[in-house]
């Protein structure tokens, strides 16, 4: 049996996979089971922030692997506290809860927002406003938070208490604010929704409403965070200080980790027994994440911005491209009609480039460490695929 047949037989049929089996990689280069090479513009959906198997990350994990693999959150561990310290220093947030994924981090933030409001006001003040075209995860509650109809079929009943407002339409959002609103939750750039950045004015207005009415501002930085957009958090570029920030994807550099960051208002909301997870902040994952944190110096982040700018300028000259959205190395590429992004992604795969989609756009989330040469190689393949398609 081939790996593709084995997969069909033994793995639940939940993914539309490309027929490519990646076996090894270094930085933004990887190789499949036939020995064919690829440039990686996906970084495992924004996960491999330091690329495949970076030396610093591998040695941090290997060292920890030989020291302590796991002990549970009933005891203290060094990598976990060190990581929390680094995260709070970098973000101005006060405390951290470690989870294992983006959805779980969002669940933690949602629980915290509800408890904050229930402690301070009443349990009826529990509504959370999220945005249309948002994406917050695949658990029943984070699906409810996700403002996209396509996700709201087949799995009802969903968790109650979510209200959807139009992105970049403050009037619409204002009509959704009631005495029962406890939080507003948003992505600064809607990732799965199509790499759609929020407008500065809208974010300012939302932050103002939140501050005035003691409504918590939850920023889902699962995709935008950890250097992806050229600053440690994307919300820094909007000049806002959220009450809750969630991280995951790029934080572990390739191992599963999520985090809820608590601001001044929310740092003391959760008490022993309120929230927990067996694996959260596991020493090995935390050690890998520390290697990521150490790499993301201001100079490194500046390079992320420059690499993003380099891509934007080239992409704009490519046939069939009508626009480029996003920030840093989180880029959405709009295509002329009737170009089909799925077909272009498939052609790129055949030519040796791994690429993502988001709604009807192409999406690039290359490793933050991608070199100029790797970028050029990948972009050349994309250009070729576009030339053939138009
Ligand atoms: C990917 C993503 C999630 C879900 O993360 P998982 O680790 O898959 O649970 C949540 N929010 C945003 C913005 C994401 O991009």
C-alpha cells in the first residue's frame, strides 16, 4: 500500500490533502517521499516559525528531552516559568496560562471573560461579540465564536452567548453591544477569513467602547502573533493593549502549545480549580518555545517586515494578481477572475512550492527565517504557475 492508500484506510477523512508526503526539511526547504524538493510557504500553517528543524530549536528540545520530559502542572517547572516571564516582558501582559492549541487558548480566554463579568457584575452579563468572517477554532464553543455560517451546520446545539458584528463597521458593532456584553473578540488580521486586516479606526473605536463600558477586549493572535506580522504581537501595530491575548501556532516552533495572556484587569480572575490542562506548558514544548522567543529579536522582526515588503512588491507584478493584503510574512494574494486558487496551489505543488489558500485568495505564511534565496525560488515557481493559469 502507498502512504496515500494507507491514509485513506486508517485516517479519518477530515482533510482535503494534497498528494504529497513530506519526509524531511531544513529551514524553508523540504523533500517528499519520492525525493522531490519543495520550497515551503506554509510553515505548517504558521507553526514552524524558525523553519524546519532549526539548530537552536532542535538543541533546546533535545537538551530538555534528556532532562525532564513531563511532570504535570501540580509541580513547578523551569522552562514553563521562563517562557511565561519572556511572554509577559514582550507584551506588557501580566500573566500566562498555557494550553495546547489555538482553540484551547481561546476557550481559556472566553472562560476568563465570563468569570470576570460574572464576579464583578452578574452571570447574565456573559455575551461575547465576535466578527463575521472570523475564525477562532473547532471546539463547539470556539466554533460558536467563529462568525462564519459554513461552520454552523451539522454540529448544533452550539454554546450560547455569541453575537456577530460586521468587521470594520463600528455602527453595526454598536448595535450589538448590550448590558449583557462581557467581551469583544477579534483577530487584527482575519486569517482563515481571507487575510483581512482590520482598519485602524475600527480597532480604535472598539478599544474605546471596551474601555468605557468595562467590556474586555480579547485579541486572538493565534495566527498573527509571535512575529508573524513583523512585530511580536500584531496588536502592537494597532497601538492597543488588549485585556486578553491568545497565542498558539508559531509559539512552539513546531510543537503544540497555546497560551492565554492576561492583562491588568484579568490577571487575577482565574483561581485554583477554575481552569486546567494536563499537557499545557509541558517542559519540552516550553523549551522549544523559549528558543523561538530568543530568536525573535527586534532586528529579526525588522527582517520579517523587509521580507514581507520584498514579497509584496514582486507579487504585485505577477500575472493574475489583483492585490496583496496582510502584514509582515502573513500575506493574502487576490486573484483575477476566473482564476481558481485551489488549482494554482495544486500547480505550485507539482512545481515544488507549498502554498496555502484563505477563502478565494492564495495565502503565504513562510517560516520567519526564510532566506531571500528561498523566497525568490518560491516566488518564481508561483509566477510560473500564474503565467500558465492566466
Ligand atoms: C488556527 C487558528 C485557531 C485555531 O487553532 P488550533 O490550534 O487549530 O486550535 C484559532 N484562531 C485563529 C485566528 C487561528 O488562525
